[in-house]
C-alpha cells in the first residue's frame, strides 16, 4: 500500500509504527455552524480510508476532534444571542446527525478543545521555558524562527512569510509569521486562568495536545483538507518538534477542494451548500459516489447534473443485487472463483495506490455488470453479487441493504402482481400481444417493472406505487 505523503511530496509505502495497527487523527469541525459539502468531502473520504484499512486487515484507532472554542464560535454566539457553550452543544449535535446521515462511521473518540485547556497550558509553558515561545501583553506567540525547518510541510520559507495571505499584521510579534498559542481574554469572552493571565488557547495548539494524548507522541496518519496544510498543520508540526523533537505524524494526507460549477464555494456567490440541505435532495450514497468518483487529492466540481448521474450509478448497483435476489442468498456459503478473485485483486490494487477510489468504483461496475449478465450461470452471478457487496462496503456503500432492497409489499400485493403476470403469460400463449403489452405497461405505471427471462417473468419495484402499503 502506498500513500501520498504531503510532507515528502511523494507516494510512500505505508508502514505503520505498530504492525497491523493504524493510529489516525483527522481534523474535525469548528462547531459554530452546520458543515458544508466541502467539509463533507473531507469527512467522507477519510471515513473511506478508515474503512479500507479495516478491510485490509488493520486495527484502526480513529480520532476526530471538535473545536468548541474559537473566534467563530464567539461571533456566532453574538449573532444568535446564546452562550458559546450552547452554540457548541447545538452544532456538535448537528455534526453527529449530519455525519450519520452521510453514512460516516463515528470516530473512536471526539475530543473537545475545552476538555484539554490544562494540558494546552502545560505545553505552552514548556515551549516558553525552552525558548520557542514568548509572551507579550498577555498573549503568547510561537517563534517560527526557533525551528530550523519551519515550512517543511507547506514548502514555505520563513524569510518569505510576510504580512498578507494567512499571515496577520501584529506589532507584538517578533516575526510576522509567529502564531498565537494563548490569547488574552477580551470582555465578555470565555476565559481560563493561566500563567499569562485569563484567556484561551490558540487554534493550532489543540490538535497537538489531543492527538498526542490519545495516540501517543508519534502516530501513523494525520489528515484533513488541503487548506489546513498552512498554517494549521505546519504550526502543529512546529510545536510537536519543539516539545519532543519528533514530527507527531508520519504520513500527512490532504483532500482537494470542492468547486461549485467551476467556481469556489462562497456565500457571496450564492453557491454555498450545507451537507444537510443536499441530503434533503439526494441519497447519501449518491453523494458518496460523487465524491469517490474523483481522486481525493484532485479538485472536484459539484453540479446537480453530475450528482444526478451519481444517483443513477448507485441505482445500477442495487439493480444488480435485486436481479439476483441478493437478500435471499446473502447468508449462503460460497467460494469465489478466479474471475471474482481477479476483481478483488483489481479493487485492492486501485485502493493500495493512494486510495484511488475512481479506479476502485470502476471495478464495482464490472462486478455489477457480471451479476446482471443472464448469460452467466446463476451461481456465478450470485458470486459476483457477493464480491460487489464486499468491495462496496469497503467504500461505505450497502450499509442498509434490507432497507434499500426490500419491496415493501405485503403478501396480498405480491399475489396480485403474480396474478397479473399469470394473465399476461396466458395472453401471450393466445398471441394476444396487445393484452400482454397492456398488462406490462400498466404495471410499469404503478412502479412494477417486468422482465422476461429464460426462466420466466421476473418483477421488481421501481418506485413506491400509490396502492402499495
């Protein structure tokens, strides 16, 4: 397995610190609002990384933090007229709700910044004592010039970092790129006692403290969106090296941007979509398919046309499972043949190449095609259905097959449909083609699709008809 490591800018063979075990930290949301579909891409993709690592046989510890104190929460608190703690509580609940609706597995732990204030203060005190940080009027800053290779992750050089993009002007700083470790409290803001006076920690310190507390001084994978490379992740590395001499993560993974019909998502452009709003219009698996159809490091362009095509693609998977009556054979014992094993090999080869989900999805299409191919023996089609579900679940599909595949028909309704099929069969024997076609077409209008096969007429529910319970 190879992973593109942002730190080295190369694909590297993945070798976990402890064989068979992966420790993984993914930067979570700042809980001041509902998360948008750009955030959803990040959360959903690293859910797939976790799932695939488990599929590959690893035991995975997955940590995702919740930033519950920040300027954004304070501003939202003012806007909504409720305390910061209540803002955090409200949007943490919303995050869990929306993530679950997207089919994202819960993290093993979701540490909150406010739970680690004491340990953050301890880390800052150590950096100050060792000469990596300095205090100015109640604020504490990290000196970027104190780290020899500051900028290694982002490729930025200290001498080039001047006031501008992502570097704020501040006359208290010794260097424009020095970043805040502790902020002196302003009137009315949440605050905690510290050696430098009342205040709160800066954003970049929390992930260092929480990840090391839960995963150790060095762990395997640190992940997030591409916009976290600088300054957030760069500043994490600086603090980790200042306090232990180690980069706290061995592999750094970053997902690409999401654009809306060719433009950057922005409230000013009126193209800003919340994940929960998109979920009202599209099935979660269609959204998952849309994101996974492109390599995670590439930008992806969102449009309703593309996501509609994604919904149709997912429908094709379920159609293959319906055709072979997967619910009826899912618990049956089976042994895969060479052709199915070859598909599995293609799938793992794609995913082992820096999680190439686009290529992996192409393999799922091949499995679905073979499962639907009526020229294949029934037993072979069933095996293709089994491997389709196995591989699909490694990507987060097929989480609720009973709900997706059940017809919702009671026994009487099923008997009525079968009766109509019998009438149609009799009409065909009498060469009454008009009556046979009418029965087929009328059933189709009600959402019942008939398919003539060498083994007789099969039927399935295309949509929930009005007369069905």
